[in-house]
């Protein structure tokens, strides 16, 4: 790294928001505070505890004020993260645990907060699910704000250095993105973070290229250097040579041309050449993503994950809080429908509001519908909130990880009890709200005919169905090559689910990763799935291929897949068929 300033250098990270930015680098030296921990006398314990509580109270006022200010400039759509941070501040465990560190360790409030943060990091590091694991960023942001209040350090908005600025920072918060001049800050690169943090979600919503995980990028003397940020490949090129510069300018133009063409496709109907319509919808976690789903041509939400509302807290969210959040999501995609999946947490997915038993294999333990049914009073709060939201627009409810009829019947019984309670209270809801189930366990595939008699629709979670069917931990890098969506066992399961659903007169949907990959579109279309739900940016790519094929072609391709005995053989055949028929759709 001792090269001359005009030498080209490249730094790698993880692509978190696509796009290519060419500009001048601005380095923000704003590391997370690491204030000194020191011992205190017993007589000062009360004063330190008061300092802690006072700083938390000031932070709460700051967040509430910021929310009011941002409501005037960006509206309510992108402010869900502030509510999340306010919930973390309201968590009594943050105060009690830090206070205990002060009292038992006889240390200052700053040291106690940092010990609490360390404990949070240990807990979150043990979560297998990447989305939930990255929720630690919210805790870190809140604790940093409290520490800033204690030290008197300001957290000023990011300001650009030129008309085309790429910002490098240790971390970027959602507030940074909302407050910065997004007309002049055209790209972001950070040392930490992940694809599913709030900041990454907002960057994608505002279409700002973002690369995360570029370690040490702020340690180098790069301020003012010309740079190229590649939010597709996940890298930053400093002082690009002429050849690289020209190459990336061409890549940037090509990317922007393809995106503009895809957005033209986004507004067109999701219909094949021979007139067969299939619903393309979005998978979302927070209301901020609703606008992106609609902009990319989604016909509503096929999977709204509710887990985040239950994270980072010691008490389960009450009915009113859930109602407000679900209402915001429903409003974000109105008048299109929304499918709300009930809590899919437990086991490896940290949920502080519940007491967990130690489990040797949490992936097969007390989680999802099993956890919900074990806590009927808490489950009914969620059911009542979802029912109430259904009065404002078309809402479907979906139960995760159903393995048998007993679970479905118990869940429906609690739903009926919730309806009766709302009737008694005179509260409106959609009496015809569809009730569906996730098909993600092999037992559900085997008894799909029985489940179809008591469900209004099926939605296949291909990620878990593949994992459970093949006994493959998809997060295990040593087994990555064995995670095979085109395995004959998976294809046969998908075929059975569709045939069984249609025989019972109900819809068959997919909300797993297979739905968002154009490679699999002919197979899923040919099998007869009625709805595919995916990440927002995948919708126009899938729609583009959908509009260039016929249902007859898709049926022929999908049926041919069953002529092969291994996933490798199916993969080779499918890629060959795609190349023959639709190569131009993958430009």
C-alpha cells in the first residue's frame, strides 16, 4: 500500500446495492466510539446509573425529533428504522444489564454500555440466519448514539466534497442516507455491514450503489482521490488508469441501459406470449421496500416477514404496535394485496421476548408455528393485528413451517377465536381473508392433499424445502455444492405441491430464492405455479423472460427436466434449453 498516489488500487467488499458510481472519494473518519472504561467508587454507582438513564432519555428525544423532521422531508415511508431504534431504547434490559455492570463491576456508564454491546454481539453472532444476524447493526447504532450523548460528540450529516462524491466510512446508518444530499453523494463504501442491514435496504430503495465489508478502507490516505465504485462486483477502484476508466464507463452505461429497459418491462403485464398470466410479487421485511416492489412491477407482496418486529427486545410487541407496522406495510403497496407471514422465529433466530430451552439442533426445534402455538396469547396479538389490517385492503395470512394438520387446525382455531373477539368488540376485518401455509418441510409435501382441504393457498419456501429434503445446511460453505434446487427430489416435490393444490382448487405459490432466478422460470411456469414472490429488483428480470416464452414451451421444458436422474444433468439440460430459446433475455 506504499504505492505512488497515481497508482491504481482496488479494494474488495460485498456488493450490497447495485450500480456503478464514478466520482471523488470522501473519507468520513467517524469510527464507533470506544470510550475508556475505568473503575468508580461504590459511592458513585448511583451517579453513573443516572448518567446512563439521562443519556438514554436524551437519545430518545433526539430520535423522536429526528423522526418529526424527516416526516416533513421524506414522509413516513422510510422511517420504520427509527421506530426500531426507539424500541431498542425502550428495552428495559438495556438499562438493567448496563446498570448491573455498573453496580457489580464498579465501572463507569460508558464501560457498562460497551460491555452490554459486547454481549449483544455474542448473541447475534450465533444466529445462522444472515438477515436476523445483521440486526446487530441496529443495536450498535443505538448504543453509539447513547455514547455520543455521554461524550458530547456530535453526529453531523454527511456532506459531499463535489458534485459527484463517493463516501467511504466505517459504517453508514439509515439516518445518514436520509439526511445526505442524495443528488451529490452517488455511492457508498463501508468497512462493516451486510446486505440486509437497514442502511443497505435504504440504499437499494434509493438506488445508491453500496459496497460493505471493505476492511481498512478509512485507514488509508485516499481523501480526494478519483474512484470507481462497483456495486455489482463489490469493489472500489482508486486512481483508475485510462483503460480501466473507459471500461467502467462502458459498464456503467450498459448497466444503466439494461436497468432502464427492465423498468420499461416492469410496467407491462406479467403474461406469456400465449396469454397465460402469473402473479409476480415481492418479498419484503420493512415498509421501506414497498415502493421498490411497485416500481419494479410487482403486483403486491407475496411474503412479508414479520420477524424484525420481534427482535432486539425483552418483551413481545403488543397488538397496537404490530397493527401500526403492518398497516404501514399495507399502505406502502396499496391497492395491491399483501401476504403476511406469522412469526417465523425461534431456535437460531434470536427472540429475546421468549425463554428458550437449550436445543442441540435449533433448526429442527421450537420455532415458527411451533413456537407460536406454544404461546397462544402472544400469537393471538399478532393474529388480531393482521385481521385488523385486513379491513383496509386485501391481506392474506400465512403460517410457516406447517408439518401436519394438527398445527394448521390449532392455528386456524386461534384465528377464529381472534375473529370472535374482534366481533365482540365491534372491530372490522375482512371475513374472507385467505389463510395459507408455507410448504417447506417434506412431511407437508407428502400430505399436501390433506393440507389442501383446509388451506386457501400454498406457498413453497424453496430455501428450507431444499435444505430439509436434502439434509443440507445451506449456510455450511463445505456443503454449498450439494444445495441443489434442480435435484430430482426437489422437482418432484414441487410438482406434487402444484398438482395437489390445483386438484383442490387453491393457488400454488413460491416465495423462495428459486422464484427470483430467471433460470428457473420455465420450470416453475411449466409446473403450473400461479404466483412467484421475490426480491424487488428480480421482478423485471423474471418478467422479461416470462413475456418472451409461451406456456407450451415452459411445459415442454419442465416435463423434460424429469427425464434426467441427477441435479447436474437437469442443470445442463435447462441451461441448454434456455440458451436455445431465450438467450437474449439474459443480456
